[in-house]
C-alpha cells in the first residue's frame, strides 16, 4: 500500500502522490495533443491582417484546450486518488492516450464549426469545408464516438478502483464519491450517444444553423448534469454521516 500524503479537495486520500512512469507518459501525450491543437491553427501571422484573422480562431482553440485539459486533469485526479498501476489500468491509460491523440482534430473542427455557425463566422479563423450533409454527420459522429470512448475509459477506471476498494482501503466517503464518479462518466457517455443519434438521424437538409448545430450543442447538457450529480453525492454523504452516528 502506498504512503498516505494527505487528502485532496474532494476528500480522497492521496495514494499516488509520486508520479509514475505511466503518469509521465500520459502527461507527455496530453502535452503533445495540445501541440497538435497549436499546429492546427496554421502558420505564424506575417501581417496585422493575418494576426487579426488568427485571433478569431482563439475561441475554438480555447474550447478545444479546455476539453483536453479536463481529460488530463481527470486522469491526474484518478491516479493521485488511487495510486493504481496494474495491467488493467495501464491498458486503459494507454487506450485513453490513443483516443485523445486521434480525437484532437475532430475536436478542433467541431469547435470551429459550432462557434463559426453561432457567430456567423466571426469566431472562426477559417470556414470548415463541408460539401454535403453526409460530411457534417460524419464529423459529428466522429467527435461523439471519440468523446464516448474517452469518458467510458474513465468510467472503467473508477469502476476498477471500486472493485479494489478493500485492498485500497477506501473509506466510506471515498466509496460514495467513487460510485458517483462512475455514474458521472456514464451520464457523459449517454450525452455523447445522444449527440451521435442526432448526428445520424436529425434531418439537416435546408436547416437553419442553430438546428444543424444541435449535435454539437447537446454537450451543453453536461453542465446542468454536473450540479445534479454533486447534489446526489452530498445527499449520499449526509446519509452516510447520519448512519455513522
């Protein structure tokens, strides 16, 4: 059992305070994914006009960076909380790295597409070239599948930690928070599947921009779900406290 180095902000005992070689590899891979986002912006501006045009791509870059950073932070938190590095978790971590590196380009394209549509091109450095509705569906579907696989990996990682709860000596509160984490990522998976269904089935011919942006906008559902899950966690922790009295 790894040495106890205190607790994080969510009440988990830190079992993996010292980064492992796997953590270092994951960190490097995520850094490379951000580099790919930067490369996707294009060449260095050589005039004020080109700089102004490039700045229009900042919101899409920021949105993409935010998603990548959230995935990195999620894996970092999981590693610190449980300190697990068995063959199953290593394989899942490697799969996550693979998915993120593949996911970078559809992520950037969807962010550019949605922000460009909503701003009438003001918040897009360049227009995403989509010749047909089928190409638009393919882009949304590729994004949804990538996101779904990534969050499914996190659900599997937390479920794995829950299976090892006894050997990890998880406290009652930690077990509650781990179960809620599994539920959270399964909800995220469900939202991705909803986006995939909309991408494949939503009539998009002669539709307005807000209408055919729905497969991308549906991810906004993640934000109201988040406080609901936190509320559920607080109720479970409060019930646990009452039972321990």
